[in-house]
């Protein structure tokens, strides 16, 4: 039978997850600084590189559980820097489809090896990694359900093999 945690222990778990996220983001941003992009921009490059279709800004926002307007601002900055391009959807003229430019694809190949993440995750055994991934996926399913998110793009790593 599952032992019930006290409410403050749940808060400690969530606080720890938040601290890990914030610290990891800072480390990743430092790693990406030499390329002149943020972790958020690197994430968009990653998604565009591995998806089998040209997503919309709304799809990217849904993937990251963000608002389309904040994702749109990041996308527009990336367009200005020549990393991605926006093309009107052939059928729906008010929809923009995103794709990598040659410059964006080149940058993606430079940044796709997440050395900082490898250093951090090396602390865990293979079994601990599997257990962590399983637990985090369960929590992600629950929070997206709580948010009323009907569908999300699949994790890009499910299509990653063709790019390695």
C-alpha cells in the first residue's frame, strides 16, 4: 500500500523540481551563450529539426505549454536572426508554418549535444534514469490533464533516431 506523504512533503518535492529546472536552465543558457541563443530558442530549433511536419506557432506553444503570443515573440526574433522562416499555410492564409533555415539547421547541429545535461544526468544509473523518466511522464500527463490540454505533440526524441 502506498504511504501517503504529508502536504509539506509534496511542497518540498515541487520546490525541488522547480529548483532543478531553474538551475538546469541557467546552466544550459550559459552553455548556449557562445552561440548567442537562449535555451528557449534552442528548444524551438530542436522541435523544428526533429518533427516530421512544419508546425505552427500554436503547435510549438502547445508543446511547451506556453501562450502563443510569448512563443510568437521568440519565433519572430529567430526569424530576424535568420534561424527559422515563416511561410503562410497553403490552405489557411492566417496560419504560419515554421521551418529551419540552413543557418538554423547548422546551429542546431552545433547545440544538439547537451553536454551540461549529460554531466548532470550522469549522476544517475540507467535504472534510476528509467524510473525518473517514468515518474516525470506520469506527472506530465496529470498536469496536462489538469490544464485541459487535449493533445500535445509527441516528444521530439521519439523521432530523433533519424537525425543522429
